[in-house]
């Protein structure tokens, strides 16, 4: 049960971090680095990396707690 909560929380937090700090919705958007495009692209890779990073950190924090 604890592992499921870590995974779910990591998905939510990683997606929020990607939307807030990594991705930008248009070319004139000043926030973010990677423009969101249709289909599978760099924006999806960046979102996945953010989720995996949060999952890794969350798993390490829970194991040491």
C-alpha cells in the first residue's frame, strides 16, 4: 500500500513540476524550456524524467524514514 501511495504521489508531483517549470505552452510563454507539441516528443520525455526523478527521491526518503 505504501509503495502505491509513493508511485501515485510521484506521478502527481512530477507532472506538476513539469507543467510548472519545464514545459511551456507556446513560443511566447516566458515560463519553461520545452514547448509542448502534438504527439510523442521532447515534452513527453521531460514529463517522464520529472516523474521518475520525483519517484526516485520519494522512494529514497521513505526507505530512510
